[in-house]
């Protein structure tokens, strides 16, 4: 198992093969992000980068525990000199500031009310040899356990004939996650672990492929959590640790109830505005 050091990740972005000129904005943004990460001395442990193909399309499928997950997840592809095109909410692209950067990096907007366009854009990118980043849970898991997976990644992989790369992140929730303020305490360890790829056979059942994907992520996540280099900084700093591990994060059921309450409140506010 290859473990990428911080120096490996930086050098792969700065001194890799001559990049496509169209990706210069993306690589410039990566340089800025790396500088910020170094400023806060995040301790990245990147494992399994050798599983990222050096060429051709693939889908990196990861759990989702932090608002910054896409910035960390992209680090796993840099040692192979690859860039990841993430599927993200269309609202991010509508933002006057963030939208310009998202479009410059060729990320893929997802309008959940009209998902076909995003699906087709992702499949085109995959057939063109791009790596697409997907969070099959669709939203951040507040329990930090795996939620139910959508079947979109499996269906895209079968349509494009590309492998799925099961990947997990751990520790990123300590920096910035749903319902918590940003914590930029220096030295926070963040694990990124890419598992072995697998390519769904033509005609496979997307539900069964998705179940296989989730099983692989479950195994990776258990290993990442068991070998994570960080620990709570105080007896009260256990909010980011799942209850199954002795922490105080909400259970999957409690997190689902919180999410349902927020959705109901949001719907009520929208209905009030439309009156």
C-alpha cells in the first residue's frame, strides 16, 4: 500500500507532466489550497493513490462528512497527476464568487429537480477520460456513519464502462461539518484512503452494484477509523466520534430525524414566502 506524504502531494501538482493549458486555473486553485493546508498544518495521510488510473475515466466514490471533503478528496488523485471533476449542487455554481471557480475547474452542476442533464454531463466526461468525483450519500452524514447510497454512481459507471474507486475520508469532520463552527486548529489529521477499483459488468443491477460499493466503503471506513492518527483533544471533544465508537455524535436514526426536521422547517419557510 502506497502512502503519499505531504511532499509527494505537493510535488505531484507542481512538478508533474506539462498540464493541459485549459486546466491551469484548476492547478492554480490547488496551489492556493495546498498553501492554506500547509498554513494550518493539516496532517494528511493519503493511502491507495496507486489505485487511481493514470489515464482514462473513473468515478471516485466517497463518504461525506465535511463541507471541505471535495478539496481533500482531490489530493488522492494528484500523485497520479489527475484532476477530479466533482458533481456539486447547482446552487454553488449560481454563487457569484464560487461559481466562477467551479466552472473554471470543469466541475459538474447537479440540479436535483432535473438530474438527467447532470447524469449525461458526467457520462460524457467519463467517456472523455476524466475522473468524476461523487458522494453517493448526496448529503453530509451527521452521524459520520454511512447513509443510504444513491444508485447514480453505479449507473454512470455502467453507462460509461469505467471503474468505481471506493474511497473514504476520516477526520475532515473535525475541521468543518454541518451544525458545527469551523475549527482550524493546527495539526488536525485527515485520512484519505482509496480502495481497489472495480468495474461493474454490462447489464448489472445498479442496486446490487451500489450495495457492493457500500460494502467496500464500509470496510475501508472501519479500517480508517481504527487506524486514525488523531484522538479527542479533551473529554468533551467527542462530538465527531460515532456513538458506536464511544463518541457523542448522533446515531444514524437521530441524524435522520434532525435532517427531516430541517427539511420540514425549510419547506414551511418556502411555503410562507409563496403566500
